[in-house]
């Protein structure tokens, strides 16, 4: 142990990690209870109900089916546990970074952990704000996603490190934590169920026999997931959706698809533009230059199209508005006339995405699993198309998608042994430090 500590102290990456953790601690120290936001509403509900059981019954029937999330809200608000919330939130974020590094059975190094945190720092402000640096957002999104990733690492280890899942103490703990996720967040629960089912199929194909432990796991988790999605409050939320004009199937399939596509493109390519462009740069750096030269050349030509508007904007040029509309000017087609200007941003980012994914898959190992991660990331956004509160939920629902992109970027660097640390230092630090200062001055963004 002493030798390991001395090795860490001699490693420059240790001091970089210490600095990054210091930034995270500073950012979360700026978070305060916002009585004009959801926590204010929930605190009023707590005061209106005489005890916990009355509160949790009412929320399950009228608010949402997230029993465990509502339980946490009750106790943290009732007993003003803001300091404890900060500690748990910091732990959850660091746990997410650690679990991302552990995916695919990889060992965790200080360098890979630093790269992962820098990629997290590149998230869009509205995701950082609404799903991490907000009291309610962290409980409903950051914490359950951290728990989900911890469980997914166990699934990943069982595949890539050939570790069997047995009916023992650790298995029981995983089942219990999974039950909490099932009662915590629909998105996290769906991702966890999806991957454990893939684990079951993989086990059956390899061993040619049923893995009873995993099958029992799936049955238990689905049972509790049904408690979440079949809560009486779900019908209440759906019935209220028409008041706000949300995109639901009852408005017609064309309207439904147009709104879903608009929300998805804007959430990915506008709100997460720094992360998406950074993934593009990492792809160019890491791919084999001797192969797929046409694809690579095309992508090298495309990439500046997304970067130039940001540079022009930073310089304060009036030309930004004219150029921006062709790259980031997403408009919803529903109820409007289709024009060339409206199509260009969708066309540009569609071509950009397909070429980038092709380059990644051609230069990466475990292509099948990587493809599953890409599809799962996209699915976390598409599933929101069916939510009656798609727009009200805002960008906080994009956190899982962003984590999928980070896993993809780290996997590409791991497989090619080209760690582009210098590429992400400036955008990561500038983006996160600027937002932390913004939060400290209480210029709050949620969405």
C-alpha cells in the first residue's frame, strides 16, 4: 500500500485528478435549494401531508411512479440534508466516471479517469444544470444513473472477464440495488433491463443453457418496473399533456415524428455540440489513416462546419447568425412550410453522424457491443418521444445519452492507444469552470 501511495504521489495524473475533483467539489458547493423549482413544490406537498405514507401514496397516485426518488426527496427536504446531498452527488459523479472506465472489463488508471472527467466537463450547460447541479435533478437523474452504471459494470465483467453471476451475497445486493433503480427512474430502469436481457441471451448462446440466476434477476426487476410504469399517476400525466401541446401519438403520427426528430436533433447537436464535435476530433485522431481514406477525408471536410460557427460566435461577429442557421438552426417542421434552410441542419448532422459512427466501428474492437451502446444511447432519447412531458423534462433526460458518447470516445482511445488528453483539456476545463462560476453567481439554468 505504501509503495502504491508513493507511486501515485510521483504521478502527474494524480495532481490533475485532485484538481478536477476540487472543481467538482466547488461546483456542487454552489448548489442551493430553489424554492421556486420542484423542491419548493415538493416541500409544500410534504407540509400538506401528515406523514410519509400519506405523502408517498399521493405522489404515486398523482405525481409519478418513482417511489424511491420521491422517498429521497421527502427525507432530504424534510430534514434539510443539503450537505449530505452534496456529498452523495459528488460521490455519484465520481462513481459514474469510475464505472465508465471499468466498462468492457478495463482496469482503471489515473489517466483514463482524468480523460473521463474532462469529457464529462464538456456536457452542455442544461444537462450539467438540470441533471447534476440541481437538487431535484441529481436525485432523479444523477444518482439512479450512477447506480445503474455500477450494476452494468457487473454485467460487463460477467461477459468480458467471464465472471459468473451466482446466487450469493453479492448477487443479492445487485438484485436489491436493481429493485431501487426500477422504482427510481424509467430511463435508467430500461437501460438496466435491456443490458441484463442481452447478458441472458449472450449466456444462452455461449453455454447453450438457461442462466437461472440472470433469469430470476430479470423477473424480479420487471415486476418492480411494472410498479413504476403502471402507476396511476402515469395516466394523470398523459391526460394533462394536451394542455401544454406535447407531442403524443394522439396528435397524429406525422406530428409525433416531426416533434420527436426536432427535439432529438436539438438535444444532441445543439445542446451537446461541444461533446459531439470533440468526439469527431477524437475520431479523426484515432482512426487508422491508411484505411477508409474516402470516409475520413469526407469527415475531415465536414467537421469544420460545426466548429466555425462557434469560433465566429466567440469573436462576437455578426456573421454568426447567418452562418449558424445552416448548422445549428433547428426548426420543427410541424405546422410550417418546409424550406431548404430548415433541412440543411438536419442533413448536415445526419451525414456527420453516419460517417463518424462508420469510422468508429471500423477502428474499434467489440463492434457488436459498441453498436449496442450506440443504439442504447439513441434509444434513451427516442423513448422520450412517448413521454407526455417530453419538453417539460428538458435536457436532463439526455444525461444517459451523453454517458454513452463518453463510453464510445474512451473505447475508441483505448482500442487505438491514442489518448487525446490535450484535445479535451481546454474545452473541458473552460466549459465546466465557466459554468461553475455561473452557478456560484446564481445565474441558474435548468431545463
